[in-house]
């Protein structure tokens, strides 16, 4: 698979400031993206006044999390150690949780990566998505293609228009995620966990989609902020 150049992601592009070295470098190589990116950057930023979800108390808390990551970024920079170190998962878990609590986290959870966490696993793209398309139907900005898959980054895939998607984020003031919450794979469904492969298995796909729609309708309803933020 071709590696993703993170300078092309919308979250990186949104940060390029006019007059900076990054700005000059990026748009000299991608002049076709300059006009749309300039217009996006003029919109209120995520977590800022002027967005749909702005709250003078809660929004700065989210911004702080991003600023904190920026502040500690230097700790993860530098050369990669060529020597492989065998980690002890109990010690690593304890340290990660301890660090998160030191910086103020109240709830910290770490889970083992399971097969059903993988986004493109078990024949899902090949067969499941063709019959489902929940994400494409529920996307408020129609950014997810409802057309047949196209070659993208070395794989057959459905194309997502990252510009129109991100414009919606800047309108909401937060990440949207409607596509993710409307995906059966994000809902811990028992009928998915029990299946080894969806490839050539239309009957099982229909069962999963039936269970999802019975349980959630078009998509799960997410009623505003979690209790601890109200
Ligand atoms: S995050 Fe929202 S706007 Fe973006 S692709 Fe998903 S549903 Fe569409
Ligand atoms: S909602 Fe999930 S399973 Fe359905 S088409 Fe989109 S990515 Fe595929």
C-alpha cells in the first residue's frame, strides 16, 4: 500500500499559515488546492465562537487537549531506536494510565485490539459496504461517494471528499463522525463478532444490516454532550 503523505490531510492543510514556509512549500506543489484551503481557513476554527456547537466552557477544554498534544510532541520526535525492545504490556498499560491521570484524565481505558476493530477487515469492503452504504446515505455533506468503488491509493475504495467533509466540521465546530456512528462495525454488534468473513456471504450481511436497522433505525441517536459535560 502506498504510504499516506500526512501533509495532504485536511487537518494539516488547515494549519498552513499564509507567509509561512509550510504554506509556500505546500501550495507550490499543490496549486489546485490553494483557493479552497484559503477559503476554509477563513471559517471559524474548530471549538471556536461562530460554530454550531461552541460553548464558552466546554469548547476551550477540547482545544486544551490539542494544545497539550502539541506541547508534548517534542518528546516523541527524534531518531527511531534501531534496537527492538520487548515491552511488558502490564507495565506499559500502567504507565500510560498513570501519565493520563497525572495530566488530569478522570477515566482512562485501554483495550486489546480485536479483529472487529479493523476498519477494512474480513471482506467488508468487497462485499459488506456494497450492500450497506449507511455512511454514504447519512453523511450530511454528501462527501462519501455512493458510486461503485474506484482505485484509490492502490486499493479499490469509495472516495471521500475531504474538503466538503472538513467544511462541515468547521461549521459544527467539532468533528462530525456521523458516518462512523452509522457504521454497523462501530456498534459492537454481536452478529458481526460471530462472523469469520462476509466475503460472498450476502445472507449474513442482510442479517447484520437487519439487526442494525431494527436497533438504531437510520443511525444511532447521540443526544448532545455526555452526562459529565452537561
Ligand atoms: S465526518 Fe461527517 S461530513 Fe465527514 S464524511 Fe463523515 S458523515 Fe460526512
Ligand atoms: S457504514 Fe460502514 S460498513 Fe456500511 S458502507 Fe460505510 S464503511 Fe461500509
